[in-house]
């Protein structure tokens, strides 16, 4: 198979080129023009599209997940319609957009209850199945490892000020650039209990923040510019908490979807 790496093809024109079964990683297609393109069976992960036009498209059997803002299909903006339908299906979802101290505490109480049920469900499967990927997604154990990473990043590092709060089992997102000093062992196969032990420590820290939380804190900012990630100056305190809440909500839905398949 031909491989191209670190190439600059700015302005290149491709015609009657067969890219079947090719794989692209960190490829920039800014302002590209595509005509009479067959995208059947294409899988795109971790992509960003800000602005653009898809004209004369035919969609059938297509699944899309992500954030949709100002996305218009046949003249109709779909974002508000999708959000309203998801809120209707899952009434607790509305509580995952807190902006008060009480709202954040309530959101975490809901998430703690939901995740307890999901973990109990996972325990009913053979342990080796919790390392299985469904449809190329993270396994159940990897999902929990990623949530541990998120809590370390946004609570332990940004809120509590620990510049290096990492555990060897922490797992960044797959498209992350990587940083010196931050663990990223994608091939580790720890037990569920090992990962939950790390998670228990992270939850203690998060719940201590919630217990002492004030309205003034929510309106304040935090900074961490030590080497590593996140690396932000004057970042919203509220958004740090919101990211943790959002990560736990969304990834539990993914986990439940995959447990359905594994079961």
C-alpha cells in the first residue's frame, strides 16, 4: 500500500483517483472542492467542519454523532430539533446544563446514580468482555479510564492546582496530540476494579469541590500554565465543572449502547 506522510499537496487536483480502503489521519481539507464524490461506507472520527456546503447530497443509512450548531438541512436548522428530541427522550438531560451551585450538585447526584447502575450492569458480563470494542469505540474499561483522565485534567489540575495529577491508567482522547509527562497506555488491560479504585480517588476530589462550591467560585476563573494539559489562563471555573458533567453524561450513553451489543 502506498503511504504518504508529511506531504503538502496544497492546490492539488485529484481526478478519477481510487482511494478505496485508504486511511487518513490529521489531513487538512480546508476549502477543498469535491464533485461527484462517492462516500459510501466512509467513517469519519474526530473531525471538525466550521462552515461549508454539502449540495445535492443523497443520505441513506447514515449515522452522525457530535455537536451540531447552525447546521441546516433543506432549509431547516436541525440542531434545536435534535436537542429538543433528546431532552424529551431523556428528561434528566436537561439537568446536565447547570449554572448554579445547586444545579451542579443535582447533576452529579443524577450521574452518580446512573453510573452506579451502568457499572452494576457491566459487572454481570465476563471480565474479558469489558475490554472488547464495539464498532471501533472504546471498551467499557477504556471509557472509565478516559473519565478518570478528564476528572484529573479539569478538577485536579485546573481547579485544585495540581500540575501533574496523572495516574498510569489515565487515557486521553484518541486524537489528542500527546504531551510529555502525561500517560497514554492505550494497550493496558487493567481490571475493572483497578480502574474504579482510581476513579474513587478522583470522585472524592470532585465531590469535595462541589461540597464547598459557592456562587462566587462559579463566576470566577482558574489558570494552569505549567507544562502539560490543560494549559489555560483565566479559564471559566464553571466550564471546568461542566466539562466533567458533560463527559460523564455522554460517555455513559455510549457505554450503555455498547453494553447492549455485548450483552
